[in-house]
C-alpha cells in the first residue's frame, strides 16, 4: 500500500515539476496596443492635389502577428513597441521607387517566387484573396482605394 | 499646363474600326490569328500586337429592345497612373509620364523576367496593358508620342470618320465633353462621362457602364456585377472564412457584400 502511494506521489511531483519547468522556459508574451480603427494612411504624394489615402484597421488584421508586418521588430528584442512603417520607409514619392525607403514599394510590391518572402499589403492580399478578387487586390475603387485614384 | 486629352463620344461610334486599323498601321503591328467567337468583335481581346480594340457588346435597353454597344478600348493615360508606379517598382525606368502631354509611355527596352507574374489587372484598373510573353515587354498605347512631336493628332483620331474620337488640350476636351453630355442627356438621361477626373481618355456613354465590357469605368465590382447577371455567385473564400455564408439569391448576396 505505502509502495503504491509512493509511486503516486512521485508521479504527482514529476507532473508538477514538468509544468513548472514549462512555465519557467516560456517568457511572458509581450503586449502591444495598436491604434485600432480608421487609421488614415496618407503619405504618398501623387501628381494631383487629391489625397491617395487608405484607411487601415489593425482590428481587421488581428489574426496576424505584429511582426508579420512590423518586420524589424525582432531586432528590438522586445524592448520597444512596433514602429510606424513610415519611420524606415520614408520616401513618399511614387516616382522615385528605388531602394527600401520607398513607401509605395513597401505597400504595393508583389514579390514572386523564389523571392516571395516579406509580403507588402498588396502582396499579402494577393496571396490571401487571390488576384481575381478585385475588391481586395484591385486598384481604383477597390476596398483600399474606394474613392478611386485621381 | 494640363496636357492633352481624348474625348470619345460613344454615342457616335459605328464600330467601323478605322481607329483600330489606323493604330496597327502607324505602329506597324502585325495581324493576329483570330477565330470567330460569336461576335463581330475581332480580335477577342487586346494583346501586345493589338493596342486598340473596338469591343462589341449586345444588350437590351429599358424597353427590351436589342442594342449594340460599341466601345473602342484603349489606354486611358491616367492622371495618377498605377501601371507606372507598379511597373517602376521592378525596373525604375519602365514607365514614364510625358510632362508636356501627360501621356503614359512604356520604355520599349525594359523587359521583365519570366518569374514576374504580374497580370494586367494587377497594374491597371482598366485592364489595358498587355505583356509580350516571349520578350517580357509590356505594351500599350503611347498616345502616338511620335506623331504629337510632329504636331499631328494620334492615328486613331485622324482616322475616325464619325467624330467619336476627339483630341486636344485637356481643358478644351473637358469642355467639349460637358457640352456634349448635356446635349445627349436631353434624350438619354442615363448618359454619363466615364471617370473624367482621373483619366485623359474621357468616354461619353449613354447606357450603364457594364453594358460596355468590364472596364469602361474603374470599378472593382464591375466584373462581378456582369458575372452575377450571367450565373449564380459562388461562395468566396473570404466569406467562408469569416462565417458569412451565402444562401440567398445572387442579388441579395451582392447587397450583403457591399455592407462590409
């Protein structure tokens, strides 16, 4: 009888120890608070005097990890909250698209295999919805630019 | 300087295809192998060899009378050209916008690699540019930039016998368009100008936009509207994933979709 009790106790200890070790190796997940709704993105300066703005909702993208778009977060080692795209992609001209600083490129470049990593807004939409869904991947009068591009 | 514009009065077009032929002749583009697909439209679509195409679509007016809608399709030379911005991401000198005329011109020397799978609809809200699949070169109308340099009008405008095609300074064309619109609206109140603020090729249509092929106006839902008339809509992946299931009629679903 005492023998059986000892085994049970040992098993319980082991289970407790395992669960504690799991807790110890898993750090607290970082929590960030994103500005939620109707973030008006209006950086691109086109040729007309009209705005080429896009409404972005963090809310409708909450199924994704922050780092999938805020891709340099890893370098911050959890020390700071995600930064705005415009802090690095700070060239807002749609005419000069050279280099990583181009804001237009960061939002629109569709990369094709074998260099398909790091999707842009349009690149991810194309993968998720398919190029046929013009509401989500289209240009003028799509969900992104409902007022047209003019 | 506001550049140049076309005014295309679709109410006058008789689909003689003079513009289509003139375009081929001036650009020295070869004929295409075509086949009869049940329409007088020929060829079936734009291609890297057919930069301009008169589309034929049949439809019924409100009284049920059969009507033919003629639509000479071409590059609209957008004020904010998405194709320029899109293609220049891959090659910085692929597309330029002429500062004097506003023409959007593709660089013939730029060829995108085979791996680049951009489709016309991904770079153009009007589905106009076409890629030569062998060379990787994108092509479309260049507003006859060489003719403009010589003080001539584009070949299509010169060839038009009915007054459908007009070309000149943007202000003059907008004025002409508004004047003609008011005139047409007296007898056909549905008449409208297609995206006059966004483009340099301003169409005057006297029937709904979807009667004239899929891309008379830049509207992402245009193709869907036409397909919804033709066949019941299928469940889209997005609707399935977000738990919006379609059981009703296509018309009801379309309304539900718009509310998102």
